[in-house]
């Protein structure tokens, strides 16, 4: 079964176009290094919670939108190798101070797939 890297972040709504451009460039790099797919989802119906929620998890402000993303890989081994190569790829050499989101509030993790229906 596939291996998945999942991401949750808050992006300033006014920087949607900048984020989309960054995501498109990064997707090419990940796919060049073995990713099967890269999916980026712009929040549309993401309610605030009372105890927990996507907006609360990323400390979303009123001028931000929640983004939910994932990368699928054929295996964890491919992901480990591919992610390392992607991070070393010169196309990913970006000035982090100019990122269109606050990376400190990004939530991410790797997941073993247990069901694909």
C-alpha cells in the first residue's frame, strides 16, 4: 500500500495565487523524485470547532484559509529517499522568509495506508 505525507497549514487568503505557484513548483520536484501524486486543497467548508478543529490546529486568523495537502508515495522507503532528494533539489532552494505561509504553524506527518477503497 502507498505511504502518505499529510500537511495542514493556514495560508493568508490574499496570498492564494503565490501559494498555488509554490505548490505547483514543489509538486513537480516531488514527482520527479518518486511521488505518485501531490494534492493541494484550499479550504471551502472548514468550520471552527469548540474543542478542536482544523482552524484551531493551525491557529488560523480571520484573514487566512486552511490548506489540507498530501503526497502519495509507492512506499515509505521511496518516500524517505525521494523526500531527501527533493529537499536537496536546487528547485526547492527557497527563501523561507518569503514563503506565503507561516511554516511554524504547519502540521505534517507520514502515514502508513491501512485502507484504499
